[in-house]
């Protein structure tokens, strides 16, 4: 008896499954169009519609998936899982969570495909409480044997900084996958627990689990940031023994690690082993040589980079300019500037700031100012560099003019900018002007940093202006919600130097009022001050307070 042909709906579904497997969006669109042409029955068919929603979601076609999903007369768990997963993968975490709530309100229970997507979105926007509630739901729903759900819980807790909870879930798993191991590994790495990460590396090797590229690269990056030589070396060894290919990304990560921990020769050995190198690889090696003081090797590497057919980018050029400031001289700097102009790199922040500092360091202030003036887009960093360049050379008036220009252009100077200008005037012993600028700073509601307070107090003290030191400390109490003990210590040193008993005692009263008496630096400064005043009674009283507190 001949077999009856399959129904059109089954044909469409089979074709869509093939399109999903092949990842072919155009072919899937053609199947969708064919269903629409066949009539409203097929284009509104729940089975076909669900498969279309899943297909578009798997292909990342957000608008198409949402349109098909919204048109479904009845949305089942597969359709919800598809669109919620798509929103989560696309970083639309709030929408994914809203979809999860809508799903529950529609009476469709979340399955073991939906839960991981929602956990990912909870981690994406830091909703720890919601994720914990979902953990409880997964336990009640009987999903705690599902590796996919458990791996997602490990990942969720790790990304939310709840590393111990992640480890608790991990240890309770009867079955693990490479994804689970690497999720736990990333949880340790991303939360700075590198010792635990290295221990887990060893455990992975014992269990025969290979770390992923991402986890090894993250371990190397963390080792570089913490300058943890042993950790990074072990990560390198594990990667080599795991057979990870030495490609550009992998090689660059190792070079970055060795350069940051000061093992430039080891980085050089890796660099020489690499068959393929990109601009990032070359820049890391050049930067490593410069940080190690090997300027000649850095410049030789620059020449080799050009000979390899690559062009300098802004990172390379900034490194060359740095080399010019340390040892190469102005001639090489001019060449670098010319290259920047010819290749449209002059407007890059790092290049422009480097050139400004280079010209200022060689006393070519007009060149530096001209370069600054032609910059069409000046951010806070560039303004600060120009102000600091003048201030560091005692050119207080020019530094102040740049700060006023900054305000005129509608940019509020940062505390660091004000500090540079004030320091320039203090360096030139222009005390009154420095205080005037400081008062202008306070009018703008900019909070002075620790260095500014210290500069003013030490400068006033050095010039015998002890009454002004006291006034400044009183002002600090008005401006700062929690004045630093360091500032009060500096003020006490000033009172000691001036042998000013009256102001010293007044400062002591302020310290008691602020609750800073038992600060180690403040107490030591008080003892030194009263010792210089030959006030043995107060010294003994302070020592008694100190002993009682301990």
C-alpha cells in the first residue's frame, strides 16, 4: 500500500529545522514566504508559527522572531523559550525578565530551557534576589539534575560576585561538563580569587577536563593585572599542555602577561615563536621594551613592524613618542609627529597628549600650544595635560589662562586641573594668588583633593602664615564631610614648626570634635607637637588615652 505524502505543515516544519541546522536565514525566509502564500491557515498554524519563532530566534533575527511570536494565537513553552533566549543573548535583559513574567502570567510554566536564559539576564543587570528566587523555583520544579540549569546557576552566582554560592552549586553537581568547570573557573578569575582559580586548574587536569581559550586568556589577564608571576606561568603551562594553538590572540595574551611582570625576555621568546602577528602583538612587544628601558630594541621592533607590511597605529605612535621623551630626542619626535599628520593620527588623544608633553619637555612651548589649539575635540584628559605641562614648569599664568579658557568653553575643570594650577602658584611662592584661585575652586562646588589641601597647608606654614593654616583647616571642615587625618597631621606639623601653642591647641580641639584623635598619624603628630612645646602633661594624657584604646 503506497504511503501517503506528508502534510504541508510537516514539510514546512522539516524545512525550517534544516534551515536552523544550516543557520541559513535566507532559506528560512523563503519557507516562511511559501507558507504565507499557501494561505492564512498555514501562516497562522500554531505548530508552524512556533517553529518559525524558534528559527528566527536561533538565527538572531530579533524583529522577525518578535513579529511571528506576537502573531501566535497560542504561545507554548518552546516559543517563549526561543524569544526569551533571544532577548537574553542580545543583552535585552529587562525585556527577557518581562517576558518571563508574561509567560508565568499566561499560565505557561518555565522549563529547563527558559531558566538558564532568565538567569543570564538576572546576572546581566545584577538582580541577585530574582536569580536566587529562580534557583528556588528550579529546585521545586525538579531541575536540579539538569546540567544545563546547574551550569547556568554557577555562571549566575559567579557573575554576581557570589563565588561561594557558585562553588556550593558546583560541588553538589553529580555530573559536570567542560562548560560547568569553566564557569566556575571564570567566577574565581573575575572576582580576583586567582589562588582558587589555579587550584581549580590543577583539579581540571586531574579530571581530564580541558580549559577553554576564554578561561585561559582570562587567567593570564588577571595574572598580569595582579603581577602574579607563578599564576601566569601555570596558566601558560596548562594552555601549552592542553594543546591550545599559538594564534595571535593567545600569543598576545602571553606577551602582555610577561611584559607586565617584567619578564621581557620571556615575552620576546614567545614573540619570536609566533608565525602570525598583528598590530596588537607588535605594540605589546614595543611597549614591553619601553617599560623595561630598552628603547633601542623598541625602535628596532618599530622598524621591523613596518618591514612586515603593517602600519603604525595610534598605540604604536604613542609608544614611539614616549621613547622620544626618555632617550631618542626631538628629531625622532618630529618624525613621529609628521607620520601622525600624514596618517590622520594627530587627533588621537594619546598621540596628541604625548606630542604636547614631548614639546613641553624640550621647552618648545609654542609648538605644544599650537598643537593643543588646533585640536577640534579636546576632552578632560587633554585639558589636564596642557594645564599640567605649564604648571610643572612653573608657568603659572599660562596654566591659569588655559583653565579659564576651559571654563569659557563650557567645561568644568576637574579637581586635578585646579590642583595643577594651584601647585604652580605655590611653587612660585605666589601664595595670595593661590588662595584666591582656591576660593574660586570652592565657588564652583569642586571638592579639593588631598594633594591640594596638603600643598596649601605646607605652603602657608613654610611662609609663616599660621593663622591662615588654621582658617584653611576650618574651611576644610565645612567642605569635606569626612576630613582626612593626613591633612590634620600636616597642619599639626605646621603648628609645631611655628611653635604656635595657641593654634596648635585649637587644632587639637578640631581633631577631637571630628573624632580623629585616635588616628595613628594624627596621634603621632599631636605627641610630636606637644613634645616640642614641652607640654609633658598633655603628652602623658594623650599616651594614657592611647593605652586605654588599645
